[in-house]
């Protein structure tokens, strides 16, 4: 579904992502882990069109998408969440999600956006009525809203950035189960970014590890968690 070759991102003289290549198969959950600052969000920003890659290619469903504008990439079926949720607080939850759905589809149909919003809110377990406010949502609720916004755009590939930030143990387990449910029930392929391994390892099919912008390991969770290079990076931080 996704083929990334030799991806590079430079900010001035600093190389944040260096020659990263990987593939994602349809229907899998790929975990992308690495310490803070290792380049995970920068990769998502290139996959979603927020940043132009300095070099490399990104093929989605066989077509080159690197350098396309973010709305074109969303229309092709790549949805993303942001590490830091920034909903519109004056809009209701429903309006926030419907708005994402509206701009996520090429047709801009209000009816379709509202249907998508209802389905997405139901999927993540938030109220589907049109009046519930964003204020009062805790960390877990905001993460769910972020997921619902991404789902409302109708993705085939979902990029989930740090879905566990600020959550307690129980909430982390629930968030992990939710990503698996999104894959199992909606058939959506997922790349899931976290800086900690934790519960991610229980849910993903494969893991890729970044350190200082480079891929240092890749494989099954059991293989990667026993890789000396990975252990060194995680014990050294
Ligand atoms: P991660 O998500 O793995 O924590 P990031 O991809 O956010 O890491 O950042 C990787 C590196 O790139 C960091 O050193 C960060 O400071 C740098 N970086 C990210 N975005 C920018 C930017 N817009 N301008 C300059 N440097 C950036
Ligand atoms: Mg990040």
C-alpha cells in the first residue's frame, strides 16, 4: 500500500530524517518508535504533505504522492492525527469532526460529512449527539476526538501520532485496543508512532525503530525488542 524510498528531510544544515525506506502492507499495523527527536513526526509530516521531502519517494497505492498538497493526500486516502490535539473549542465535538470530514472529501458534501462524523464519533466511543462540547474533555477524550477527525476523512491509511501521550495505564490499553478495532472492523491500515514501546508492542504486526533520523531496526515486536541496538537506544535515554 505504501512504499517509501530514501526519504530525507533537512532543516537548514540539520538532517532530521536520513535515507529512510520502508513498506506498509494493506491491513497491517506498523509501529514506528524512537526516542524524542528521532524524526517520527517529521516522517508523518512528509507522508501527509505538511513538509516537502528534501529527497526520496513516497508511493501510495502505486502512485507517487511526495510533494502533493495536504488536502490532495487526504483525498487519496491518507488520514492523520496530530501529536498535540488542537480542536476548535467554540465548535461542538460533532462540528469539529464533521468539519474534518467535509474537507477530507473531494466532493464537500455536508450530508456525507455529517454521516461520516456520526460514524467516526461512534467508533471512538464519543457522544454522537450534535451538542456535546469539546471543553471538559480530558487527555483521553481529546485523543479520541483527534482519532474521530482523522477517521471522518475516510482514510485507507491512518497515521496515528503519539496516541498515548498524557494517558494513564488503563487509558493506554483502551487506546491500543481502539487502534486494533479500527484496523479489524474498518480494514484501515495503520502506522502508529510512539516514543515508548509499552502497549504498542502488543498490538502492532511489525515495528520500525528510528534513532537520530535513521532506521536502526525493523521486524516483529519480539525480534525488535531483543535487538541490541534498540536496547542500547532505549537504555541510553
Ligand atoms: P519525534 O517526532 O521523533 O519526536 P520530530 O520528527 O518532531 O521528532 O523531530 C526530529 C528533529 O527535527 C528534532 O531534532 C526536531 O527539533 C527537528 N525538527 C522538527 N521539525 C522541525 C522544523 N519545522 N524546523 C526545524 N527543525 C525541526
Ligand atoms: Mg513527534
